[in-house]
């Protein structure tokens, strides 16, 4: 799968700009603030129908404009595919594929497989469990539409159950029958989600460990562990055991929406004991493993975005990472960096074709 061209209108800092791309490696270079990351985010937007960095649609529209349009022309399985994401202030976003709008955004997820590696990924280590769950769910959803559908249904039931718990408190009442209906539905959907997450991680973790060893030459030992109360008990039992607690808190305190991943290096939490370089290598290995998994499931080379790849990594390690993608196992690659000479120096050493796209302040106007 190849992104042949990209067109932006009123997207973030760009008023109007067009790009044609190399089939292998494309490097956006320029000073901070010229929009390199915004271009990568536009490509991400075409795959997922949302920004990687700012999910609030209106904040992705250029200042003093009423709308944005992101258009990408792809070549996939010897066919041209045109995808357009557009939004107007105060209206719902629209995603079109070859001129036809999707009824729901979830139908589009997985059609254009993509993986992004960015300094913002550090949130996976530093932020709460919600960020890590979204990572797991995002990887699985790109190749399993039924999983995404189940996840949406589960989240809706959690929201409804939470509203009911608040209603009980406000009205000083209790309806065990209605609560039981929600418990049964959460048990049904939650069990499916737990089983699919567990099966995914059983496959994913060895891939991740192998990728980390390749990046670091095996100098450290890392681990990834799935933490879920459903490993020890079924969700229906957990919900029944926690009814009193849930009524007091006015929200659902147990379930797969509370699952987490633990990240460790040499047996210790990487958040506390990992250096910036180790954390960066950990996250890159995580994302390259995501690439491997999605490719295996979809039989398509995902597009790979490397945002500010030199951040907190020395040039030798960056060169090693670029070499990892210097074969037919990877497809199209997009890189952003502040130093054109440094980027070209690295990509020149590998055998793939490449294109250097220099951005300046006036590109955005």
C-alpha cells in the first residue's frame, strides 16, 4: 500500500499545500514550527479519521477558517483509492472513500493500516492505564472489526450503567433487575474483549521482545505483562461483588475498562528506572512490534510514520532503526526531522529510494 499524494486545505497551520511522494522513504525537514508533524498527523488522520495529537476536531482547523480538508490518493492492491477527511466548525466530521461517505467511522478503521512512532508515545509510559488500553485496542482493531464493534458496545453499556448508578444516588432508590441486565451485557462483551486481548498479547509480546533486542543488541531484558482482574474471576462475579462499592462511587469500578499493561526493564518499572534512551527504545520496539503484528494480520505493509526520530536517540541508534526497515518487509516510510543533512546522511546509507521535502515558514501560508 502506497500513499501517492496528499492535499491539505486549512489543516492546522497549512492554508493549502500539495505533496507527491516516493514509494519508499519520504523525509520532511525544516525548523520547528513549520508543520512537519502536522503533515504526518494529516496522514494519520486519513487512516483513523482523527488526529493522533489532538482529538478535538475544531482545533485541527486552521485559525480564521471554517473547515479543513485532507485528501490522500493511495495505491492498494493495484487499485487507486481516494480518501478524504473533512470537517466544518459545528458539524460532524465526514470520511469519504472514492466519493462515498462512511455511515460510521469504525467501518474505515483498518482499511489503511498505519503505525506512528512519535515523542508523544512517551504517554504510554508516563500516563494512566487508559493510554495503554487504547494502544492495545488500536492494534487489535486495525485487523479485527468485530473486536472494535464489541468494544464500542461495551463502552456504551458502561456509560449506561454509570448513569443508572448516579440515578440511584440522586433519587435514593435501587433497581437490581435493571442493574442485572447491564451486568449480563458487560459480562458477555467484556469476556470477549478480555479473551481477545489475552490472545493478542500472547502473540505480540515475543515479537516486541525480539524487536527490543534488535534495537539494543540484547543489552537489557524487558517485559510486558497484561493486568486484568478477569484473569482470576469472571466479570459477572466481579460486578456482583462490587455492587456496594459501585453504588458509593457512582461508577463501574471493575471490568476490562480498568485493564492495564506493565512495562519493565531488568525487572523494574521502566517509568521509574529506565533512562530516556531506554524508554525511547522500549517505545520504538513496541511500535515496530505493532507494525509486525498488523502486517501479519492484514497481509499489507502498514505505512510507517517516524516523527522526530532523532529525539533522545543518538545517530548510530537511529541508523540502526532505519536499517531495520531497509528491506521488503517494510513498505512506505515518512520521517520528520529538523536537520536535512543529518536525515539525508542516514537515508543515503540504505538502498531504498527516498525524497527530501524541505519545509519553510512560507510553506504554511
